[in-house]
C-alpha cells in the first residue's frame, strides 16, 4: 500500500493561522463560561455501543464509527450481524457521554451541576465543504436545575461568548417542544406521529410552506390536518404577540405554564444581557433531536446558511440510565462554523504580547549564540513571544512567511555585527 500525504477522507490538517484562532477562541470559551460557573470536564471519545444506540441521538445514530471487538470477544465464526462484531464506537456528540458521566459520578458532583465540555466528535457522514467526519463541539449543560434559570444562564453565557469574539446583531430563535406538540395535536395529528411531522416542519426554511404541505400529504397525513396545521403558521405572521395568541388558540392542548415560561426567559435575558443580539420567538423552530422535552433554541448569524449553535431542555435522558428523572438543559455552539466565519473574515487574534523573530546568521559561534538565547529568555520572561530561526538566503520571503504567523518585529544577528 502506497504512502499518501493527504489526510483520511473527511479529516483535515489544521494550519498555524487557523490553529492560532482556534486556540484563542477556546481560551475565550473557558474564560467566559468559567465566569458563569461552568466547570470543564472530559469524557472518552469511545463510548459503549449500547449508549450510542439508545435512541437519544436521532439520525446521528446512523453515522457511528463502530469499533470492532478485540481479543477473545471477537468471534468471527459466530457473528450473524454487525453488532456481533462491534461493542463500542466513537462518540457522535457530547450529550450522550455527558449523561453517562453524570450518572456515573453524580454523588461527587454539585447540584445543580454546570458542565463545560470541549472535544472532538466523529460522524461517518458524507464529507463536503465545511463538513468533516471529525470536528470539535463545545457544550455547556446544567443538570439538576428544573426552573427557567437554566435556560436564561445558557443563553446569556453563549451570547456573551459570541460578543467577546466579535459577533453582534445575530439572532437567537427560541421555541418550546410542548408548543410544537400542542400545535400538531390541535391540527389533528396523532401524538405518536408528532416526531415525523416535526422532521418535515424543520425543512420549512429550505422547501417553504408548499414543500412542507406536499411532504406531509405524501407521508399519508390527512389533508384537513395539514391545512389546519399550516393555517396556524399563516395566522401567526399577522400577530404581534405570537406566544399569547397561541396560548389562547391552543387552550386544552398546551400544558399550563408553557407560554408564561417563554415570556419569562425572553424578558429576563433581554433585561440582563449586555450583548447586541435579538431573542426571537420562532414557532417553526424544531431542533432535530427527539430527546428535547421543553425549551429549544438556535443561533442564526447573518451570511451563514446553517445554524451556528443550538440546544434545549432534555429532562428525560438521565432517567434512561438511572430510572430517576433529573432536569437537564444544554447549549452547544457550532465551533467549527464559527472558526470558518472568522477565517473568511480575515480575523486577527488580538495581540497579547509582542511577537518577535530573531534571525540568526548561519554558522554563529557558540558563545555568541548563547548570548542570543539568553537575551531571548529574558524577553520571554517579560511576556514576549520570541521565535529563533536560522536566517534564510531570501530574507524577504522568510519574513513574509513569518508575518503570516503574526510576527511583525524582527531582529537580525550576524557573525560580524558590522554587517548591515
């Protein structure tokens, strides 16, 4: 098999300029989220296949990189199906590992527990521009807080982070899965068919109302229910206060306190936030994961054709492991998408200290070289970044390359100091 210089399909190499931006943003994530009381944790990239296939990951469960059993556990002669060969896989998100982590360590964790988790995830997806099989996720979650305070803190922390790295004027869409379900049941859809209805509704921004109508009817739903359902969205466009209108319209279908909860979250976040963004009630917001049980939210950044992050309340997941219900809510930023935006914008990491390059003539005597290294050490101790490199024949090209890495100050050291 021939060697290849290219990464495996769906993976990518990260060049120094992007790495600098990534590390800066990661630092801001830890700083901002830490100020809100979130504690960083780490979970293994490998999870039990039973956990990964627990019907908590939606369509992502179809994209698992499975890991073959090892040693005595691998019995090829007895294998009848794929799961006979594999017992674990690479994680496809950070939520399933977090829930397992919490149930395993709950006795040692504070309540509520505010978790920050950053790390690579893997999906056997079809690679395309901006979509890779390995990518970073960044999640904050609050477990053990059943009030709307969890949603408020998550939205405030996430928007504060985006503001810190230069984003403004973006939108956070908010909805509630209970509102979605009430609308579907009001229209006449059976409760057990709601997830299928929501999957189609989630395409509204891509295929429009006519496309949603067509897919719902092609899926076998009654035309009367489809028309009544879509009429709700049409009427909502005319209302200044969609939440209150839906509360009245869905009387008997909408659980008590749902509309009031959305009001409370929106009003408190708007009053407390110092970041420039809009928090908007969006009755078409679905979020793909079926594990969401209440409030859901999603970030929209102008010029980006997909979500820049999202999350919501998933009160039922911990109970799948322990049988005891624990309230849980989380928000994940689209780390890779945000990095892509910053790269496209030519983002420059704010200078923390001067970055200097010492260019040393080839053949420098050891005693002189020792003096240069000592001087560099003193500058580093003062907080500066110092790179020492042998001087190239084409100094102009060498300096141009170094400038791309953020070095804009140069010192040249010659064997004969009189050389200019």
